[in-house]
C-alpha cells in the first residue's frame, strides 16, 4: 500500500516537472512573443485560454504515458 502511494507521488512530481519543462520550452521556442507579459500585463485572455488548453493537453499526454 505504501509503495503505491510513493509511486503516485513520484509520478505526480514527474508529471508536473514535464509540464513545466514543456511550458518553458514553449517560451524559448517563441522568442518574439513573451507569453507571460502578454497574459499578465496586456491581459490577453485568448492567449491565456490557449496556454491553459496547452497545459491541459500536455497533462493528458503525460498522464497517459505514465499510467
């Protein structure tokens, strides 16, 4: 039972790390567009929704790969 909990926590952190790396990679691959600046300073809601869906899609892929 405790091994299952440890594995679950470990895979959760692994999934979060992969999600963070993919978001950072997206930032690096689009140098002309600063996503954080657009979302936080310019209040670009469409870009915020797109970034949210990107994170959701990557999360589903990571969850499927880990499962």
